[in-house]
C-alpha cells in the first residue's frame, strides 16, 4: 500500500498547478475506480469458479478415461500398448489421441481445455507400465494353456514357473533354478522379449542350464515334462509374450514369491521336485541314490561309465537335472561301495538298468560300425532291431537315445532322431532297395511309375520298413528319376546282386 501512496503523491505533485488534471484524478478515484475494481473483483471470482469447475470436470474425465481405457506404454520401443482382454496389442498414438478428442467433444464443457487435456492424458499414459496391469482370468488361462501340457508337467507346475519369472521381474533372485533343455528356448525367448520391450538384459540370470556348484539349499527346480528335449516356441505364444510377463508379475505380487506359492498349493509332487535339494548334501544325495537305484549282488560289478548312466536315469526318475559333479559323486559312492581302481569297477553291486545297458552296448558294438554316407538310421529303427535281437525285450526310443548320447558321445544325431554315418549289419538298407529294383526289372509285371508308387509296394512286403525319405534317397542313387519324379526304367544304375 505504501507504494500506492507514493505514486499518488507523485501525481499530485506533478500536477499541483493544473486544476483540470487534479479534478479529473479526483473524479476517477472517487467515482470510476470503485466501480472498476468492483467489476474486476466480480469477473475474477467468476473466472476462478469457472476454472475450478473445469478442473473438477477435467480430473473426473482423466480418471474415468484411464479407468475405462487400458492403454500402457513401453518407453524402450516408444510404443503404446492396449490391453483388450485377453491380449495386449500395439496401438498408435494417433488412435489414442483420436479416442481422447472424440470423448472430449462429447463433453462440451471440456472443449476450452481440449488440447491441454489431450496432452495431459498422453503424458500420464506414458507413465503406465503394462506389467502393472491386472490380467483378466481369460489372459491367465491363455498363458497357462501355452505352458501346460506343452512344457510343464501340471497346471500347478506352470503357475510355479510363472511366479518364478515374476520374482525375477521384481528383482527377487535369491534362488537359482536349474532348468532342463526343454525350457531353454522358452527362457531365452522370455529374456529377449523383456529386453526388447523394457531394455533390461539378464532378466532370468538366475535360471541356469547346468549345475555349477550352486548351494543346494537355495537351488530350485521346475516340474517339467521329462519327454521334452527340444522346445519349439508356439508362434502364438511368441506373439503374446507380453501376456506372460504381465501374468508373471501379477502372480509374483499375489503369492509374494515362488517358494510360497509351492507351499500354498499343497501339491506334494510339485513340492518334492521344486525343493528336491533344499535339505540335501552331496553325501546324503549319493546315499539316497545308492538305496534307490542300486542293490547288492555278489559277483556283479558295474563300470564307472555305466554307473554315471544309472545316476542319470535316477535323476530322470526324480525329474531333476544332474546336480552333482562326477568327481564328488564318485568319491562319495566309494565310501559306500567297494571300488576297484585298476578296472574302474564298483564291486558286488547291480542295478535294474544294468542288464539292459550291457545288452544294448553289446548289441551296438557287435552290429554297427562307422561308414561315411551310410543310409541314415532312426532311433525308432534301432529300438526295433535291438528288441528283435534281444529276445523281444522292449526299450523305449528315449532310453536308447540317452544310452547312445552317454556311451557314444561322438555319434552324429540329428533332431534326436536320425543317426548319420553308421552302418548296421542287421539291416543293409541300400542292398534291400537294390534287390527290390532288380526284382522289378526282371519281373514281367507292370512297373511302378514313380518313387511314391514304388515305396507303396515296398511297405507291403518288407519289415522293418525304412522311412519314405530314406527309401527315396537310396532309390535316387540306384535309379534314373526324371525331374517330375517319374522313374526311367530303361536306364538302371544300381549294382546287380
């Protein structure tokens, strides 16, 4: 107020000798100024109330828009995401702005703040992380259906796997998970998508493919399907991997951590697998192995290499990856079973796996040898040949694959199915095809026109039967076949027998 008095004194002094100006100043102050100030006060109050009403309407609009429209943002890739049950899908910023402006236009009272509201909403949406969304039941069921039964052994096992991923997203990595090869591709895909969308690498750094001396107490396992070796990620799951990440985060918050989920589930089978090593030492692990997988048998000895295979089958039975080093295993087992260092044999002990292991190794050594470019052999075919030569004893193809990988690690095995560069004396595939060709040439019957027709004839008279792929490969070496697949019988390239 002092400033106003000083200004008024200056004006009075400046015009002290001018009665007209002093008269005008007096009239303005005494008559016009009070009305002007009263009007200014009234206008300001109205403007303030209008702004308050607009602010209230704008705040209500923003809250309602954010609640109804589930838009989120991935700053790493600068992409908006819409959660529209059951999936997350990309959406453009232009589409969101159009949605905002359309809603504002419907609310005429918000029109003055149209662009301000739009910018405020876009800014707030960019702060929303899709991982914080609460997934609907349909999304959760979709994710579970992608994991079970394809990768995990049960729905509870699938939930445990999801919670463990959520724990890692929330930076809870106290436990180390030893995963099977069947989960390798899936884990890598999850890490790749998480890095792409959120920019953080090593999300699942506590998920390990092999045991490297980790503390048994803090080591955990997943109840996987033990018949899955090479996982193939379904295209639909890769497309909707953000669904899995969201459900994982939600489940981890809901159950606090993976260990608590297992406990709450009341699933004894799951608990036995997940916590398999929690109270173990290497000593009692080997002791349990001896009691479970071996039995005393006077005069029977087991080679060290066969013993490690029996250990593998023991872990397979428990649905657990190998978690002990060979040297540690051997030293602990020697404390329990007499051992011959010179022969690398454990004495007076046997196993239910041993007779079939020895029989197969004898079969392989006596009936096969290396041969470059020999027709491929399939694991299933080896199983049939072994069964026929061993009094009909049935052994699964998976068991034989494990045996071959363990005892003959240098074999070339493609896709866990095809063995290359090995010839089997019990089945000369090339000779079998050549004899069939010779028989057709000498026959007066009508000759097959194509390899397909020829293979159909082959399958009616031969057992075991090689695959169509292998048959056609050998036949192509023996016959002349035109570009369209027709056999040219006038030219024969095979050896006569």
